[in-house]
C-alpha cells in the first residue's frame, strides 16, 4: 500500500472509532435509570441488545482491520527505507573493496621496487599516503624506504608515525 492509501485509512479509522464510541455511549446512557447532571433530555435509541452488540463488534473489527492495514503500510515504508540503506551500504562496501584491491596492488608494487626508487616517488606523495604505504609494507622494506626519503619528508613521516603510535592503545 502506498502513503496515499494511508492518508485515506486514517480518516476512516477515526470515523469508525467515533461511531464505536458513540454507540457505546448511547448504550451506557440508555441503561441508566437517571441521567447524569447536566443532561436535560436524551433521545432514547432503541436497539435490540443483540443487534447493538453485533454492530459494535462489527465496527470494532473494522477498526482493527484498519489499524492492521495502517501498520502494514508503516512496515512497508520502513522496509523500503531499510532496503535503500542496505543498497547504499552494499555500494559503499563494493567501493571500499575496489579501493582495497587498488591499494594492495600499490603495496605489492612498492614492495618489489628498489627502496631508492620507491623513496624518490614517496618524496612527491602527500604524508597520509606515505604513512599508509609504509604501514602496509614489511618493516624492513618500510625502514629502507624511510632512510632514503629527503630529510624534510622523513622528519614529517617519522613524527606522524610516533604520534599515531602514542594515540593507539
């Protein structure tokens, strides 16, 4: 069901609830010998008690059916929101996996490259990328490359490594 159908069900539910309330109120008032204070006159509604009970039960069932339909619509709406979120998460996971594969191939490439050549390339990369690559290379290979970086880049990378180790538990 759509939200448009939901907008039609709410007034119907309210109407049915109102009719049930009115019928129950008439039943109570008809059963009283004296009227409550403030009621001057009341038109007695004559229903047979069985007919009255059946009408109230039918209305209550209709009310419950409307409530169930509204709950179904709400569940469908929530389910569609969850499916959209699931699709977005799956897309992000695919993108993350592609990035991971790309990074693994870069790490593999730098792990077989001579440290001097890798250091020349690392000198031109941003510090975050250099940190990522060094952390994912073997310690021996990372230290060989770090030794060959220009002094400024080596200081920055070493400082960031120390900072990251200080913040990790």
